[in-house]
C-alpha cells in the first residue's frame, strides 16, 4: 500500500474511533461493533468500509438502494484502479512477477510468494516502494478531513440493532455465494441428466449414450464449454459410479479442472506480523531465565520448543510437538556450534537417516538436552507454565489463544506457529517459509556429507542397527498369471472383481478380520489370470493390511476398524480400476513402474483429494508388491510423501567426482569399459541425467555447436522415458577439466570406430551377434560406480544417483545466489553468472521461475519434486536468514560431539583390477533363474546379479525357446496353459522349498568337473527339453550333457528311466559310456524332439528320452526341477566351451 494510501486509512480509522465514542452512550452495541474493527487481531462483525442507513444498520459499500447512494457519479468500472495498477506498475520497472503476486495471480500454479518461489514479499515491497508511491501520487487524491462534529444519532427506541443477528460479509459472504452457486450447478446438472434419461435406468445406457451425455455436461449446445463444466462432469461420473454402470470408463473426452492456487497469507497476517515483533522481544527478555536452574525438565522442553519456534522461525507443528515431548531429535556439537537434527521417525543409531538440521543457540540446546532426561509422561495438554521470575507471554498473544484462562502447551505452540508462519510468508523467501512450516518437508545433507562438503574431510560413523519386521503375506498365494483379453474385457473383469471385493469387505468385522483376509486371498486364487497383476496385487495388499492389523509387527494383533479398511481400499481402488486394469506390474522395470506411479499421482491431483493420505497408501501398496517381486521405482522422482522421511540425501563434491573418474580409469581392466563408466558419471554430475537416460543416449542426442554443448533427452527404441516431463534439453553449464574432456573424446572416438558414428545408435552401444545393444547393464554400471564413489568419499550410502543430487544443488546454489557454507564450497569453481544466464535467459535475477527452471533441467513435472527430494540447501538457507544470537556457554555433555569420531582416509594402495561382471557359475545361473521367476524377467534379473548383458541374453533366450513347446498345469486348477498365457511357467512352477534345495546344491558343484568335448548350440539346448520336460537325446553330445546333469545333481539310478523311440543300436551304445541306464522297455510316448539348425527346423526320428520319476529324497524331485537343472548345466557348458567369459 502506498504511503499516502496508508494516511487515508489512518485518517479513516481515527474517524471510526471518534464515531464509536460518539455512539457509546446512545448505541453501545453499535459502538462495540465498530471498536472490533480497530482491535488487533481484529474479529470484525461488519466490513471495515460500510454505510449506515437511517436506523444505523450497516450496509455494504456496493449497496445502491440507499438514500444519497451512489455518493458520486462514477461511469467507469469499479475495478478500474486494479487494472491501472496492473498496467502502470510494469511501465515503472516493477517486475511482472511482483505485480502478479500483489494482484493475487499465479503462473502455472507457481505463485509469486508460494512454497516453490524464491521471492520474498518484504524484499520486493522494499525494492519497489518508491514506484508504488509515485503511481499513487499521480492520482492527485486529497486527504479527506473528517468533519469537526458528528451528527446526532437516531433515538434508541427506534433501533433493534443489538439483537440483529450477524450477517455474512467479505470472504464469508463470497464462500456462501460459492456454495449456493455450486448447489445450483449440481441441481441443473441432475435435471439435464434426468431429461436425457427419459425414465431409463442410467446403468442401462450404452457407451455411445454415455459419451453423448458427457458432451452435454461439458458443452453448451455442443459448442462452448460451461463455466462449471468440471463440476457438471463430476456429477455424471459419481452417478455412474453409484449405479455401477458397465460403461462408466467409456468417455472419449474428459474435463480436468485447473487446480486452485492455495492462498497462504490470510487476513490475520498484518496483526500477526506485529505480534511477531512482540514475541521476538519476549524471547530476548526470557532468555536469562531459560536455564536449567530456573526450569523443571517439563518446562525446559516446552520453553525450548517455543524458543525454537520464535528464534529459528520453525513452525512445523509435528516437529514442535515431538521436540516438546523429547522425541525424534538429537543435538550435535561441532566447532562451537550446536545443531538440532530431527526426523519424524528418527533412528538415533543411524547417521545416514534423512533428517532436517538447524543451528540452535546454546540456551535452546541446553533446555532440550536437559528436558530429554525427563522420564515421566509428557503430555501436550498440560497447562503452560514458565519460571516464576520470567516475564509472561504478551497479552495480545494470550488473547489470540482459544482458551485464555487455562492455556495448554499445545495451544501456545499452535498459536505461536501460526503467527510465525504468517511472519515467514511476509519476511522470508517463499521456499524457505514452506520448508520451515513443513509444507515442503525439506531434508538436509547427512552430517557426514555436510562436513565433507564444507571442511573437505570425511568422518567414520558407526553402522546403524537394523530393524526387521515380519512379513504378513501368506505363503499360499499363487504365482500371478498374465491376463489375456482386449481392453474392454480386462475392464469388465476388473469391475467384477471389485464387486466381489466390495461384498467381502462389507462383511468385515474386527473379530472376523483374519477370516476376511483369507477370503480375499482365496478370491485372488480364483480370479488369477483373469485380471491384470496390478489389480491382483491391490487385492493382495488390502488382504495384507487386514492381516497385519494396527501397530508394529510382532505385537498382539489389533484389527482395524471397518471404516479404516474401507478408507484404505477407497484410496486406491478407483485409480487402479481406471488406470491399471491392463498393467502387468510384475513385468515392468524400475523406470516403467516410476512412470506408472507418476500417472497415478497426476490423476489423483486432478481429483482435489488428500494427496498425503494417498501417498501413504501408495507406499504401503508398493511394500507388499515389492515383497512379491515388483521392482522399486525411483521415489526421488515422485512427489509422494511418507510417514517418516525416505529421501536418500547425499551428494559429492567436485573434488570427489574428479577423483572418482580417475579411480574408475585405474580400476577397470578394459579401457573401453572404463571410459563408458566415466561417461555415465559425467552425464549424471554435469547434466543431471538419470542412469537409464545416460545409457540410452544416441549419438545424435549429443549436440555441439557454436561453442555450446547440450544433450537431448527423448524416447528411442533402446529406452523409454518415465514421463513426458523427462523429455528435455540440458545444456552444459560447467567448464570441463582435462580428464572429462579426454573421457568425452574417448567415447565419441569409440563410437566412430566400432559403430561408424551412426547417429541413431547409442553412444554406449556395441555389436553383439550382428545386432546393436547397449554395452553395459544398469546394474553393472551402478555397482561399479558405487564401489568407486564410496572408496573416494568414505560415505557408506553414496551412489550414482547422488551425482544427480549434486547437479541439482550446485545449480540451485548458483541460481539462488546462496551464500551458505555448503553453497559457497560447491560453487567455488562455477561461473554462477554464466550459469544463471544459460538457464534463465536475459532475466536471470532471483525469481519464482528459478524452481521451475530447475524442474525442467531435472525432468520433473513440478518444482515441488525437487524441493522435496533433491534440495538439501533450503534449511541451511533458513539458518542463514535466522542467525543464532547470543554467546555459547560450555560444551553440553549430553550433546553428541562430532570431533570424537575418527577421520576416514582412502587407501593409498593401487586399486585391485576387478572384472565388471561375474563369471557364470551353476550357482549364479540358478540364482538368476529364481530371481527371474520372481520378477518375471530373466534378463533383468541376471543383470541385477552381475551377469554380463551377453550372458543374461543367452540365459533368457534358452529359457524362452525351451518354454515355447511346453505346456504347464497351474497349481490348484485343472487346466493346461502354454508359455504365451503363462510366461516363465517352467520357473514359476517350482516351489520355494525346491528353489532353496537347488540353490544349496549348486553351491557344492565343482565347475571344473563340468566339461564337454563338443558344446551344444543354443537351439539344441532348448530343444532337448520336451513338451512334458522329457530330456531328449539323439547324438553323443546330447547324451553327454544329460549325463553331466544327472551326475552334477546326483540323480539316483532308481529315480529315472530311459525310454527310446525308434532307437537304434547306435543310440543304445551311446548311453552306457556316459553312465546312464539302459533303455527300458516301458510303453511311454516320448515328446517330439525338434531343433532348429541353420535356420531350418529338424525333427529327430530316432532318439531316447530320460524321464524322472517323482521322489522325496533326491536333490531333483520332479521333471520341472530336472528341466531347470539341465538348462543350468547346458547353459554353463555352452558359455564355458564357447569361450564366452567375462574377459
């Protein structure tokens, strides 16, 4: 507000005060009502600007039916001055962002003074106060002088104002009008639907009818959209849902409402800003009494929490409550400073746990460490007390509390947090205010990483204690089958399943909880293969929730209330019914699962529902899904909260990054592999790329022109991006040193030499069996990078992904021009001015665009993802803006002293040259098959266990071709299926006990004894396993491999038979030299023996087959297990004899 406008308001308030005094004797009720407008904080019963009628009843200034109204003739629109402000301020040099903020506008849901903006309201007002004053002065308004005397008021007898009920005005009136308008829209929409139905049942409408009705809800006369189209459309969708219409998902066009921008600054902000000044003064006066000698332990915690709120501007209520109860925090001492570390579920033994850290003054640290020794019950409902000699809380603060007679600790903390929050929104950058309020739950660097960044040394902390929880999943669940059918059929099957689940849950009671869980598990078995695995997993999840009950695992079972179970189920049911009916979650990789969850989050946000509750349920669902083999998504890429923190906070300095590049070069045997590993690390640290984004870069995605360098992140046939937001161009923002430049040259030269510089081939590509494939698997890259990074840094949790964290924080520190200890160190080699111009363009000052610019660089859809998961500088920025005042006293014995921990020094010995991949062994191949059965992807499982991409591809091909001719009988069902309906059916038909037995035995197999004179071709290996798992043999090399399998897995002679088909004496004579039994005369029809040689199918007419009989004592106990044992043996021999080792 302009200075002259403030004088107008002050003159008006003086006039109101005179008016209240004038009416006090004759109209005390009216006088009291006017006085409420002058109090702070105001609790008005009428608008500040009002008109009186002849009976002294107030009216809005917009009233036009009163005598002498309007006061003057004004032919122009009433919002003229607002438009003038919007147009003239930019002409005076005021930034458009600031104008938007002052007028209440927002760009792309990023408010100028919101939680994702770096702008500060008070700084902007201070900077542009002159321009605002100048613009107001141009109006040439004269300051109104109140009349010297006021007119006589009407007689008391004619008034009934004291008994007149309060009327809504201002914001309350607007809310009331919005509610009435909403009701009217719903009523009209229901009428339109009823007219369309003409007496028909809505569930009987066809898909075409529903689409036509949907268009009527959205468009007026089929042309322009209704202003309330989203609300009208939601009326229809809820009606279809309630009547369980089979076509409720048939809409060809949907209306997605624009999410409203939440207003954080409310009407009490000016009063709270004045109260903040009083609280700050009170905190300074109470400081001499905030000592252990003056306070009890209970008082120490409460007073310490309140001072933490006021002095450090922390208004995150969960933190304040936990601190007040002595929970979930610890205090550190380092270099004459005290730090408070807090996490919602702090594991005090874990030094890598995600926490938020604040520097705190000595007197607060002293109070909190003293109060933590309190052993009695700590209740937030206890009355608020302070030391006797200490000054009381300000009277204005007491008046703000709900109960002014007996104020509780919780009331004091809650009111103080509300006041501090409003003061923060005005006086601090929006992102800092959001972090201090807990709206953006920011995470600091672990203290070890903080010391590494600032002081260049690494400390060694003890490992954390591991807490394990018992799984509540039953062991009787079947393997999930792949559902077949078109989109419509899968939708209908999902709808039928959800109806059955609803019936079961409707009968849920606490005494019958485990019976309900069992019924759901039986339903999973019955409907297996008819709906997608994502839908099946959702049912398994709700059964696990019911079976586990409330509280921690291992304690007495406490079932949930029925309402809680229905709310859990309802949080995910609709989303999965609409988006997951065709998703086979078991077969998706990490990137694909991240993209699927991102779609769920995006859809949920459009429903304007509780995102926090949804986030917790999605995390809970995934924990169950992961236990059944679903891969982990990249949670850092998802704006999904959790009860507790799960951010993997870490980063590496430039020195550590460059040393890691050198270590990779010296530790890898193959220079080609070394340069590829270096390139991936460079992409993560210098461009912020994800691992799969770097692996999948094509030659044409690496761009250089006119002295600039940038990479293009986009979909290609080698990898798919996790979301549309991931598609981006990232410029090189930093200068490269000689090692980095040498790495880039080596990668580009390698590509030219091996692949001819073809633009459509990956930079990390190689020729394999005549086809182009990516040279290194994601798991192999990750393992090698982790080994090098952790050796250099001494951090036990540092990974390749944290190079992406480093890119974000270095860029953020330069864009925000931070001057904090960590920010100064990580940007000391960065040309910050050049970086800001590259990212933000010519207008590269600190603005709300900074966080959105960071989101685009990182491939995030919204800025909150980076603030939540990547930004580890916000709280350090907050510390710089709220510096610790007062001298530190002695070192508190209860505080953890970081100087007591030993310093880490990397080994100076030359690194041992280790292969990037593991050599295949029977045990490793068997492990890969078991993990492949669990994850339904043999290749990905093999690479995860350290097999090279080539070996992983061989194992996958062998299993795939072998299963093509097989059929399987599903446990619990009397039907046969093929591998097309039951992928990896051979592996999934083996029980957990059998896998354990096979794995245990393969550890004992001496690989040196497995040798052959002539290795089989891959197609022969697969062809030797028949339709019903008969091991077929026609040539000596076939017999040799089968005999080696029998010997290696100790198959007893009495547990198998050899049967022939048109066999000759030559085949008979081949068996005995290899130790197999003679051919039996049993009348059994052998499987057909078909192989592919030189791209031609060939059928053997004369051959023998080994058939295992069921037994209960051998290592191998049925034909499924024997087939797997044979495939492992034959694949190992193939790799070994063909010389396809890692080197």
